C-alpha cells in the first residue's frame, strides 16, 4: 500500500526546492541536484494520482444513464493502466543509491588466459567506449598499459555524464570469453577472462586524504607496445601508505597527472568505504544488495554461438556482435529491473 502521507511529503519537498531555486537562496548546486532527482518521482506521483481521481469520477458518472457506456469504457481503460502506474510509482519510491548520479571509474584487467585474456580486456574497453559515446558521455582513458600484441595489461578510464554509475555499476565482476584465438592454428575454442570494476567517482567532500599518508613519485613514462609514451619525467605515481593503493597517471602535464592520480585515489578509497558499509549491511541479511561479489563470473561472451549470457539473471541474447559494438541497454535494463524487484521484495518483507 502506497502511503499518501509519504507522497505528500515528497511533493511538498519538491515545491520547496523549486521555490528556493527561484528566489536564489541556499546552495544552488545542491538544491538543483535534489530537484533533478525528485522531478521524475513527482511526475510519476502526479500521473498515478490523476488516474486515481479520473477513476473515481468515472465511477460517479455510472449513475447517469446517458453517461454510463462512456464511463464504463473509461473505467476499463483506467483499471488496465493503474497497476502499471502503481508499479512505476513503487519503483520511483525505492531507496536510491546515493552514488547513482555520479561519474564513474572503470578498471579492466585480464584474468586467466594469457594473451587472449589481454586481447579480450581490450575488446571490453572498446565496448564500454562505444556504449559511452552512444549515450553522449565523455570517456577518458586515465591509465593504459598495453601488451605487445595490442592487448591490455591494465586500463583505468573515467566516464562523465548523466547517471553513469547507475547504468554501469552492474558491470563489476568477471567477464568470460569463449572463442578461437587468432593465434590458434588448430581452431580450438579457448576460454579466458577479464575483470571489470566500476567505481563511483568520489567528490572532494567524500574523502579527505592526509598528505602525510601519501608518497608521490615522478617518473619517466615507459611501456611496451602501444602504451602512450613521452620523453619527459611527467608521469606521476601516488602511493597511499595505509592501504597500499598505488595510482599512476601518464599524461603530458605533470600538474594534470597529479590531479588525475589524486582523483583516482579518492575514488578507490571512496569505493573501499562503500564496500565496508555494504558488507556491514550484508551481515544483517541473507542476500547481499548491490553488485554482488566481484570475484564471481557474471557474464559469458560465446563467439562461436554469437551468444551473451548474464549468469546473475539467466539472460541469454543471441546478438553478441551488437553487444560488443556497445549496444548494452537490453542487458543493463534487465539487470536494473532485477535489482529493483529485489529491493521491492525486501521492502515488502
């Protein structure tokens, strides 16, 4: 049962934010962010309430013989639409992950499989680049370490745009590929893997880093294959001593590298804090909420069959080519719907 009081409180808060922004009071950026988050919720509330009101009015018209046929038709339509509107409202009222609207860092590393795993890691990088471009996001490679065959030993990328983390957070985990490698002369199918970690980007207020706890080294950028190389001592490596986290940035500007590396470090430390909080919540539940254990295999890309299978929701699509070209919405939408269903079940329980 949807609480009328809660709906009224949300609508009142939205109207208050609208008024504060119109008069120019308070922290405009914070007000604007909350206003943007509430706007689709309030629109869903309004649609549901209007349908409820229209149903009551149509039922009242049944007493008029001349209007009864028209009223019955309207009642039938509204009773058909209301369950869908109610479900949309319940989804809109689900607790939000505060990080959903944030930019994200994507880290991809090869797992088992040697050169083939490194090549697959490169395929995943291009898949996420294309997906980001299709959504109008800005995709920037922060750290790239390539193999001599053009595969990837490690890559860190920053993705900026609307609801980036909300769309990409379910990509964290082990991605497995089954295909015949180009180097395989016997035509045998090999299985290899790569790991993906998606972290919400930290803001300055989230993580305060004590300067005494970091070590900053400047070094000459170098690497095999296509790794971008420059000839000045501009690359920056930052080590966070308490956690042992090491971040490297190799852009041309040393000043820019320091800023980028500090942002990546803040993001990784913020993710550690989020993981600790999630683990603490999970200890009180039977099933963990969120992306689940990153060590688990989440998806298989089977090239001989042109098949993609997401093991978390038993979703299989026979459109591997489109997925590798960045057409990920069908998979991400299904994962989001499954997560929403789980949250709704928890609230009802």
